[in-house]
């Protein structure tokens, strides 16, 4: 088990497992009743797919988003997260759900 100081994560780049840039870690949210991390607040980059998706047709869109802890895949030099499927870019969504058979695989 690796132990990381939460302050060391502030400012780290955040990417989805599909290599889509999301933004930077802004803060960690703690559940004081359970004594656990509930998630990370991510400052979304204006060029990120998540910012563009969430700001479509809305004025005054928030610049931060809370990613639940269960969606955090890894934290070290960067932070990897799972993005909700409905927010993924169309191309990445199609690649993740490609059900074409593997060449040479027989049922």
C-alpha cells in the first residue's frame, strides 16, 4: 500500500483512463463521519472534453467538478479517473464498446 499526502496531489494533472485531459486537482473532499476521502474537486480546463460537455448551452457553467473517490483509478505523477460514459467523447465511447470479435477467435 502506498501512502500519499493529499496536499501533494493538489495541482496534479487529471486524465481519464482513455487519455482525455480533464484538468487539475483542486482539493480533496473528506467524509468526517466515515473518516474517508469522498472525492476530489477537479478544476476543469476550458479545452477539456468534460468542460465542453458540461458547458453546452449553459451560461455560467462551473469551472470545477467533484469526482467521487470510487472513480479515482490511480494517483502518483498524474491522477487517472473513470469518466461517466454519458460524458465521454463519442469516438472514445464507440471504442470502449466495440464488440467486434478478435481475429482468430472462434466461438
